């Protein structure tokens, strides 16, 4: 019996050793995709057509080797997705309009990280604990495709957009979901005498605008303006300047005579991110000299005191136009967002 067992060992042990080597090799092969996945950082709400994220993401990959897939969510959709995934997060970082990030913070969707150049960010444009920080800002106005107006004058005021001659020509992103849509609502409301405690002037304007059959997409509509499908879009200066000077479209940016607002966009590290170190490298890069310069070249105002290149600065509207920007309490703006959304949806039924 002993000789039989010994014989079995002699036969099967080499086989088992071979199987062990094969299994280890197989597991190593299975680990290879995971290693590749580690070179990825998922960013929610980083669409290539918005704020020239396409160029920023390309630069991130060249500088760090980290791939950031494009993502077309808006701020509201990003938060909703993060809430759904809170027990098993998918995103590593998120990009949001400033009032939306207060919601993300309140719901425990983000966690502190103070990136390189943290001290260069103004105190009013970052959370003291590092839960979020601004990376750039834009001024809201009218992004107008002049060819698509078919001879009509370029509108200059919020009141102009209510004129019947612009019926079917005006677009704005859904203010109950997209931050830029809400920013447009705040802008028109303040311009017409409202406040963050009284949205009635803005709501009256939206109700009147219904007669002009506005187009209300949920995602960025940059390409739809260039194509002429949406001749007039409530949007930021940086999109209009990019269309005019990079895509050489016959467009104009208008800061309405009654006034407007300038708002920052922010980023944050997602709580429980699957690739937190990659996410941190992305956040470091967007605040780096190279990252901030890229934002400036895309006609955004960098959050750090990185001067606009002269060839970019001359393409902005005169300072006298930007003087019509009204001051804004961003925290109060965030607190008013939910109530405004409910009131807006009620009048748009």
C-alpha cells in the first residue's frame, strides 16, 4: 500500500506542479486587464464639446498616461448617477457647476482632496476641507449663430428673446437638471429685478418664452448651434468664442443689456473612488500651469492667477460689457436650486 501511494505521488505530483504553474500564469494574464484599468480615471460630466474638455483630456493622457473617457452627463445627471452608485462608486472625479457641488457634498458623494496649487485658489472658490474647488469660470449670455437668424437682428436684451420674430430659434438647457440651465435662470431673474429669494421675475419670463417654442435639451448643445438648429442658445462666453475663433463660425456672444452672471465650475474627488490615485492626478493636472493655460486657451477664466494669453484676451468682449455682471452668493444659489426647479417644472407643464 505504501509503495502504491508513493507511486501515485510520483505520477501526480509533477502534474499538480504543472497545473499550479499554469494556474499562476493564467491568473497573471487575468491580472493584466486590471493593470490596464488602473491607467483610467472616470470623470462624470466631462463632455468633449464643453469647455474644450477634449483638449484637456488629451493633455492629461500625454502628461500622466491616464485615460479619461468622455462623459456627456450634465451636473444633475452626474449627481443622480453617483447617488445610485454610492455603495459601489464608478466615477473617480466629477465636474459640476458650483451650486450642484453643494448638493453632492451634502449627500456625501465627495471626499476631501487638496490638489497641487490648492493655496492659489481664492478662499471663496474652494471648500476649506477640500471637498471641492473651482477650476475655471464663464459668463452667461447669448451664443448666436448669425447665419441661422436669416436676416433678423442679433438680440441684445432678455426682452428681445420674447419677440415673436425669434419663435423656434431660442434654446436653453433644462434648468431643472443642467447647471448651465439653472445659471441662465438665475441670470435672467436677477437681471429683471428678482433675487435668490424671489424667482417670480424669471419664472414670468420663462412662461412668456413658452410662446416662442423654445428648444430645451438636457445636454450641451454646442454642435446644434453651429449647425443652425438652435440659432440662439443661453450659454457661456467660452463656447461662443471657441465657435467664432476656433471653428470659424459666424457667431456672436452677447452679454444682455439688463445684466448677467459669472459662475465657476468645480471638480471633486468621488467618495470611495475605484481609482483614487488616478483621480488625484487628474485633479492635480487641471490646476497645473499647463492645465490652467489650456482652459485659458479655450476662452475660460482660469481659477488661478494665470494671465490670459494676449492673443486670447483680445478676443473677449470689452470690460464695459462684463461690467454688467451682477454679484452672486453661490451658496445661496445652491440652496435655491431645488425650489426653483419645482416652480419651473410647474409652469412648464
